[in-house]
């Protein structure tokens, strides 16, 4: 493999990544991914809060029964 072939391969890889980034920007894929990651974090927080509330309600019921 000659150095010219190597430069062609490197150039093609660079063009591929540039086109990929432009496509992602145009379709707003990166922004959507960030929003989905934030939604997942929010859902995790909600689940933790619901678990805490359920635990508190269970303890209150047990205390009121005694």
C-alpha cells in the first residue's frame, strides 16, 4: 500500500465523518438525543420519588394500624 493510497483512505474517512456530522445537524439528531437523555434522567428521578413516597405511605399505614 503506497502513501498515496493511505492519503486517499484518510481523506475518505474525513469526508465520511464530515458528511455524518452535517446530516446529524440537519436532522437535529444530536439535539433529539440530548432531549431523550434528559427525559430518561427525569424519569429516573420520578421513579425514585415514587419509591420514597410508597415507603413513607407504607410506614404511615403500619404506624396507624398499631
